[in-house]
C-alpha cells in the first residue's frame, strides 16, 4: 500500500498540468469520501403497469397486482400483493372522479394530436408525494433488505405518444462488506418527534419542526407537509420501525397513515433540553418585560428597568408555569415583587364627561374609583373629570359611565401609563 501511495504522488509530481488533471480525475473515482455514490442496478428493472396494461389513472386508479416471474424466490407473493395494495389505496384516496379525468384525457389527446397530458393531470404533486412516501416506507421496511428498490417512473407508452406512470422494482447490487452504510435506514433531518405510549409499547413518528403545532391548531391541513414519512417507529433516532402486530394490538389497524394521525393528535411532542431551556429563557424574559411595562417606582413615578425586575425574579426563585400565558403570570407575580422592591402598578389617566343630571347621581361613585382626581369642572351644564385610576378599575368605570349616562357620557383614555422622567411628564 505504501508503494502505491508513493507511485501516485510521484506520478502527480512529474505529470504535466493537463495529464495531472486527468490522473486526479481517475484517482477521485476510487476516493473513499463519505458522499453517497449512486449504484446502478445489476439487472433490468421489473415494471408494474396499470390494470389493463396501461397506467392511465382516470381509466384505472390502481396498478396490476399479478406476481412477476422474475421475483420467484426473492420475495413472497403475499408481501408483493400487500405492497401493491397499499399503493393502490393511496391512489384511491388521492385520485378520484375517474370518468371526469378520462374525459379530460381524451380531450387532451384529441386536441394535441395524440400527445396526451392525461396522466400528468391526474397524478398531481400531492398524489405523487403520497405514493413516493409509501414506496420509501416499503423500501425501508422490507425491500432494501432483499436487495430490491421501488420507484415511481413516468415514461411514454409503447407505440403511442401517450405517457404513463409505472412502478419499477430495481435489483440493487451486492454491497461490499467494507461499506458500513446501512441500506435499510433513511436519514431524517430537521426532525420533530411525536411520541405515544400504548399497550406497553412506544410509538414515534417523524415530523417537520414547527408543523406539529400548526396541525394541532388547524392552520395546516395537508398531512404530507407535517410528516417526513408515513412510517411509524419504535425509535426514530435509531430507525427502528414498529412491527405490524404491535400496531394492530395497540391501534386496531395496520393503516400507517391513520395511526400517524392518532399520534399527531394525542402524542407528546418531544423537545430537546436546549430547545426547552431556550423557550424557558424567552418566556422568563417576556414576563419580566411585561412587568416592567406595567409598574413604576411609587416615589419617583419613574419606570423600572427590566434588568431590575429580572434580578428580583431570580432572587425570589420565580418559576414559570407552562400552562399559563406570560401576561397572567406577570399580573400574579407583581404583588409578590412588592415585598422585595418598591413598585406599584402604573396608573391610567382618563377623562370623563357626563351631563349634569346623571353626574350628580353618580359623582360619589365615580370619585371613589379614582386614585387621584387632577381636574373637576362642572361648567357648561355637565361634569368633566380628569384623573388617575388603577388599570383594574377601568372596566368598572367604563360600565358605570355607559350605564348611568344612558349613552350620553364619554370616557377617554389620555394615557395608558402615567410616568414621570425628571421634570417632564410622559403620557
């Protein structure tokens, strides 16, 4: 081996530039890099066409389930029949209104002089994605272990200008024992795992991040945009696929898509420690900023920096409650903060205008709701009051003005937070 390396280095050192590039290209062919090099199939692929030997999805929305003779001794007929049955079920769900698509196909065929766009119209992107995910699942669970590989192919029909979709079952070459890359596992990236425990077993599905919450909020309705694969796992990170008998015992069905929907709705979304800590820090910061926006120093009436609030929360060992929003927790912790630092809720400045008759009746009740009355004027046959109230008294004040004045009174918010900064008053 050392002599070979020496010869290659010497050849590169003495070769001209043009020859050196050619030698380098030849050496790269046998490079042991980790990049995946596609391997050609060793035999011509086995083609599975549609019922009637032409795959026009408006005419027949399923593939032929006859067992090819080339697969005798490699795969059980029952396994192939189950695989094609699952693929045909996917087509049945996604390809509907066969007569309508057949009419469209004939119209396209007539208008384009035999060059039909019919299969392309029928098998849309969503249907193709669903079929390809089903094929990936079949490859991972069984066929890669047998040295076979499914794929969906569009090709011209023999002796015609029409195009059709067919299934090709390729024979994979035998891999060298020195290559450690498994052929029965699929690398999943950007994964969010949803887990459910049932009948003493753990079941997991691989989803795209940020899509699980959208699905549960009903903002995302396409399940193919949520699931990375329709496969149900026992362990996503290890690539351990759940067995059929376990799925049947736990969920009462082998339909992977239906099981995925159940796990999506009722399962627990797994979050890493770093993501959980980052979310906790963000929520803690949001609570401290909300508190800082709602309180002032009672003596100076100046705002309190969020850093002071944050430090006080840490000193009192404040812990977030995951089932409460930030505003609720901020309002709950303000009374406890008063024991550690001098704070009070910032008051609102409002103006009330009412006719004199109604104002005389409600004057005492209105005045009791004010923390501080800054101006009171009975001129022009009515009452006008300006003052500060606690934010918690705003609703009671508004209801009193509306109910007692019978629509003739008015309440205006002059300032949501009364804050003083030096000699200036900020509204």
